[in-house]
């Protein structure tokens, strides 16, 4: 008896009393509300589930005290009107370090004037050389080593022989003489077919892509026509036999970034095009780099950089004595502040609370809507039966 009384008292505490099956009325409107509310519940549940698995990212800003040894620069730039053989990539920084004609990890793809590839870049080391070819190359190297070509009057104590076209050019540079406008008259340039390269200088385009690692200090790099060298700490580009005004330095930056890619990182200069409306146009990009650290949920730390950029372009006028040269120039400096992003997992309790709120809220609202529809239809039907509905 005591147990029956206990169960009876517990039954009175039931907040969800049930009605008899015979007194339940199922309607078409109720079924429609049930289907719609079920679909809404499912969509909101999936949205909440996706939000739960997407980590929260907290952001912090503090003074950068890290000492990274190198800064990686990723580039992919197309110059559609200057050939690869006449374009060079140079870099320099505030420590005084200069790099001319960078080729390590940098590739050049020849393009026609329509932008279609002519051939893929060739690797510096080619495998598969046959024995016959190896013998021919060895004999040729020995012959060239014993040969002493003329420097055409530019010999000095250091340079006695000029066996290549480039050695002749270098000898002329040391003498500060003007290189002949027709390099075909020089025997070394004939043998290297440099005349053909000169003829195609303005008949092809070039895609320069890859990456380079520079010192983690302020600096600059540029892509410009001509052979680069330094005289008395002055950076010079030799564009002979052309003049600077014939080069169209229009370009398209397919990609430019500093460091690794991280979630949410955007590169503001990707897809930017620079159009030169006349020759000897100098494009300048001033970049502010912000060091960035990204900490993932598994504890992995990624070091990268974000940046902002300001663009400027001008036409170099030799007559007015304006300094500069045609090309694409990037100047960058690093911010003393660092941004840190940290991934954090969301609380399971918070997820469960939101799911219960979604289900309970929609169920309650759907019940109110169904009740309003049911009683409204009942009232209309009763008026129709009494003939009071017009």
C-alpha cells in the first residue's frame, strides 16, 4: 500500500499529462506544421553542428620580439611584352646585401604575345646525357678553356681573354664603354646566338614564378629588363641595344605572399594588373608586412605574414633627369607589432544548450501556430454550419 501511495504522489508531479488516444484529433494543417517545423529544426541543427566544429579564433596584438632568420617571398608574375631572356629578378635589403639575376628556386616560362606557354622552364641539371654527348661537351669545354678570345680593346690586367658574349659585355662595363648596338658584329655573341635573343626581346612574354628567401629586414626586389650590375654601389640595368622607352612593363600579379598560407589569410595584391600606357613606365608597390603567428587546436604553431600595399606608377623621363628605370618594383618593411591567432574549441555544454533551445523553441512556436490554425478553422466551420459566414 505504501508503494502505491508513493507512485500516486509521484504521478501527480507529472508536468506532461497525456490525453487518451480517442480524444486526439489529427488534422492536415497540423501535419503541414509538423513537416515544416521538422525541416527547420534539421537545418538549424546542422547549422549549429557546423558552428560547433568550427573553432573560435581569438586575436592578440603585441610587440614582435621574434628573431626569424629568413623571410620567404612567394611570387608569380606575368610580363606579357618582354621576353624571359631580357628580364631579371634582383633583390636587396637595408643590410647592404644584393642579389642579382636570382635564379635559385625561381622559374621563367616563355609565353607568346597571346599569353600561351611556348615551353616549360628547364631545370639547371638535366639527366639522361648520353656518353657521346658527354664526350662532345668535354671536348668543347677543353677547347674553350684553351681559347683566348678578343675583348675588342677592353682588356685589362684582370681580364685578358673574353670567350663569351657576357665576358665582352663585362669588360666594356669595367671600361664604362658603350656596348655595340649590333652585338652580331662580335664573334662571341654570334656563337651564342645572342642576336636571336635580342630579336625576340619584344616578341615574347614571360611568367616568373617561385620563391626566394631574404634577410628578415626591410628591403626591396624588382623585375626589370636588361642585365643588372653594380658600379660604385649604384644599381644599373644595361638594356642595350634598346632604349628604356621601348619596353612595355605592363604586368599581372597572379600571386604574391610572404610566408606560409594560413586559414583566413588573404593576399590583397593577387590578381592585380598594372597597365603601362607608354614606354619606360615604373610601377612601384609599397608593402607593409605584419608578422603573424597562427596556433592550431593541436598545438602546432605556424609563422607567416600579412601585408597591406600601396601602388604608384610613373613614366621615367630621361630628358628631365628623373631617376628610375622601367620595371616592377616592390619595397617592403616589417611592422614592429605581431598578430597572434589562436584556435579554441567550443564548449559541448554550449552546443547542447543551443540544440535544446532550437528544438524546444520551434516545437513551442509550432504548437502555438497549429493551435491558432485549428481553432480558426473550427470557428469558421461552425459559422458556416449556422449560416453566419458570408
